[in-house]
C-alpha cells in the first residue's frame, strides 16, 4: 500500500516552507504559459434575426438552422436545395415576410450557390457571355 506522502509529492502546488502557495501568475511564469489568443469575429452579426429572415443570405440561414440542431447542412447540391425549400416554407409560415417581398428574387431562384460551383461550371458561364 502506498503512503499518502508519496502520492502527493508530484503535484505542482507543493508548498515551500515560509512562502505562500503559488498563484496562477506564478505558475504561468514558471511554465511559460501564454494567454489564450483573442478570437475575432469576422461577421458582426453571427446569428440571424429570424423575424426578418428574408434579409439574410440563404447560406447563413441554413447554417444557423442546422447549427441550432447540432448538425451540418447537406453537402449535396440537390439535398441542400430541397432542405432549403423546407426551411423557407417553415420560416414563411412562422415569420411571414412583407407582401411586397418576392422571395424568389431575393434568394435568386435557380442560382447555384458558390459552394457547389465547380471550375468547369464557372468557365462555361464565362464562355456564354
């Protein structure tokens, strides 16, 4: 059976006679620990206001909806579009947009999101012009 003294000998909080217990600053200075880097948010509004959902891009809305469910948005273009239509339908019911807003124009119906475009698709579009 091990003695308690042998179990406690390896801890960093050992006390030196005549000195108080070390503080976090003392330990950080002894071990060269730096402060955590400050995280900078590139998007000033990371969470869309759902009551005005039509003012945000669909990629941001889909990311937020899936983030709230602890999931990732679909990576397949067809699945993404199908689920976007479902999300849009639910948002339209829960938070109806103003009558003067045309959702198809706002979200550019039929336009492929840049995340699904390939180089060949972009090249074909350039050649058509």
